[in-house]
């Protein structure tokens, strides 16, 4: 492996680790914000006041941005993973090549990326249901 490919491999590894940490940090932040807003508004969820509705709207937008950010990070991580696998295949390395292989797992199982998107969508759906109940009453 020449110096350029070695540097590229190391940087791709670092970026993949950084993006994985970033995804978990964003998930923790959005979960904390949503939990805080639900706690603040819990007594008035069926009859939100103007401030509560504004707070829930900001939380909804934050969750929507979280979905888009997660989608972007997953796509970037896939690109880095493909690049790492191509470098590894040239030099008979297997650190990342086999880390994402699903040897015994059928494709119909949920992936981590899909689970995170479902979590974000559940949060968005929760706020939509709350707003519908508030508009109906």
C-alpha cells in the first residue's frame, strides 16, 4: 500500500468512526429534546397553549432535520465503507470488508439505519397526532 492509499484508508476509517458517533449523538440530542418537551407539556398535551404548540413545532422541525441528517450520514457512511472495502480488497485486508456482511441474517430484517428512521418517524407521528387531537377539541 503506497503512502497516498494508506493516508486515504486511515482518513476513511476515522471519518466512518466520526460519523457513527455523530449519528448516535444526534439521536441522543433529539431524544432528549423531545423527552423534555413532552415532560414540560405533559399536563396540557390534549389542550396545548400557544407556547406549548410553538415548542412542539420547534421540536417537530428538529426531529425532521434529524431524519434528513441521519439519511445524509448513512449515505456518506456507505460511500466510505465502499471505499474502504475497495482498498482492502487490493491488499487482502478484511477489517471493514466483513464487518457489514450479513452472513446468516435474511434481508427482511431491520437494519440500524431503518430503525433510526422509524424512531424519528414515530416522534414526528406522535406530534402530528397530538396536534390533530388539539385541533379537533
